C-alpha cells in the first residue's frame, strides 16, 4: 500500500457523515469484502473517486450496523492472514470503524489494534482519528494520542487543506486540541517515559505552556540526554528563556556535532539575548545552508552593530540585489526602528549604532500602552478571551491593551482558547495559535525575567 492509498483512507475517514438503516448479514459480508480489497497501485482521478465512493458506502454500511458491525470486524481481524502491507489497509479501516461505533470507550482497544499494523505510515493514517478523539477533550482519548507521540518520521496530511504537518507539531495539535485534561496526562508521560522520542515530543508540547514544573526535567535532558530528547530540550530552553540557561545554550554553539549547534542557535534566537550574537556571527559563513539561514535571521532578531552592518553589506552585494529574504529582513528591521531602509543606510555610523542599540527597547514598547491609551480591565480581558474561546477563533494580532491586562495566572485560560482554535485545524488557526503562544511566552517569562522579549541581557526581576 503506497502513500496515495493511505491518503484515500484518510479522506474517506474525514468525510464520513452519512447514516443508513440497519444492515443484514449479506450487506455486512459485501462491505467487509470491499474493505479487504486492495486499492490498485496506479489509479486515474475517476478511478480514485469511484474507489472512494465504494469504500465510503462500505464504511457507512458497517458503521450503521452498530455493535454487531464492530463484533464482526473483531472476528475478521482475529482471523486475518496475508502479508503485513496487504493486511494494513483493512486493519486501519476496521480500527477506525470500531472507534466510530464505540467511541471513547474503545480508545485503548483501537490504539492496541494500531500497534499490530505493520506499515511505515500508520501514524499518518491514524492522525485524523486521534484528532477526532482529542477534540472531545476527555482523558479517555490519551491512548490514541500517545500512539503517534514517538513517530518522528511521520507527518499528518490534511486533504481538505492540502497541508502536511511534521512531527512534533503533530503532537502539539493533538494534545493542544484536547487541552488541560490531556496535558495533565502528558506531564505524567513526560516524567515517566524512557522513550527519547516520546520525551522529545512531550517537551515540545509542554514547553509551549511555559509550565515551570517540567523545566528541571527539560534541563536534565538538555544536559544528559542522548539523542532527539536532548535536542528538543535545548530548543525548549530557548522558548522558556530563563536567565539561568543562557550560558549553557551559548556553550552549545561550540559543540562538535552539527545538530547541537543548530538547535542551540535556534534556541538562542528564541531566547532573545543579544549577547549571543558575537558567538553566532561565525555561522554566517557556514557552508550548511540551514545553519546559515538561521544565523542570518538572528542578525535582526538579536541586533548588534556588527550583525546589522554585516546584513547591510550583504544587501549591497550585486548578487543579493534580488534576494528578497535579505532585502525584506533588513526592510522589516528598519520599519521597527521607524525609518526607511535607504535613509537608515545613509545615517552616520554613530547614529545608526544608536538606533540599533535602541531596537530591543522599541520592539518591547510595541507591547506596552502608549500615552492616552486606556487599558482594559482584567475582567474585560477574561470576557474577551472567553468569547474567542466560544467562537473558536480570534484575531491574528491583539492590541496592546490585551497584553497589558493579562497576567501569568491567565495562562490556563489562554491554553483553553488555544485548544478551541485547534479544533478548526486549518492554516488560519495556526496563525491564531501563534498569537496565543506569544502571549503565553511573555506571561510565563515574566515570572522569572525582567525583560521578557529581546534584550541586551536577560536578568531576573528586580535586577
């Protein structure tokens, strides 16, 4: 079974809405036979549509039979023979139908059925079923969500939006959609698992909540982890941005292996301390395009005189005249400063350096109320977030008044909002969840950091 066949099943599973009356044994036999049949390796568009319609009808027949249909599927699975890849399509379909018939009470059973499917893309094919379960926001869904937690090479394909979502973002969507009930279970998994990939995915998800209780374990993984768990922990330390972790991340740039260097670079950009830029500058000459790209991005995110001057020189080179990444990055930085790019380049060096040193402060002021702006009350903030939550959508940017009214105690409220945003599972919802992530990150950091955004030196409050 190839990836197209998996996608056919995913599309059928995503669009099952029809219901028909009770089914007799002959109809069940016919439906089972359809699901056991193998889709052809090569099909035209019309053949794909016809095959989908046939399989959808078979799905509906078995689903409408209810519990007798589920029992029949269990019997067929018990006696199933053949090569693993030949059995996989029916195993996936049968597990999905058992879930549809029995609901959450079958979650553990269905997850167990999935473990017996020998196919490299089983995590991809089961994502939508796990997502449907996650949307119910019930801890009974945890076995289905945990199934793909360690599937590092899998990506979820959303046929409706033609989107592919890689790991560990797949885990963030599932556990994020379930929200607080399942996140509590994920914390337990995170503390107890011995699977590095599970620990890595859990780190990615939990770090987005700025949960202080998991930070010690993340630090331990960043220090003594052996593989992907260590790398994801390094990235998470950048997201937390705790002043105590700056030097360890900085030291990661000098590691001998490329992956540690890259994750440390990525983390330091998230961390937002411009003291890292002198150590990042050598990576601007890296032959590794991915590392060089991140280092180039750091030039304006962690602006220093040296990094901006390097970017100006690159933008002036003839071969970079049409490189939109460099040109737009520089233009965007100048916009933050309130000056046109051409005017900025013509400034005397002293004036230019003064503007560069002011960049972190100007960036931070964009979150603060200006003279004459009236703050919203905390009660109004809570009411607004609750309204967005009930609607399952929010603006792609929020006002300074909203930022000013929020407190760290509101993080659970914002996590509940993010959960409902994920229920839409579209490209638009991802823009909105990033807004929530930004607010949560700033609120979480405010517990232990004086300047929560880009700064010349991350310090504890009161210093």
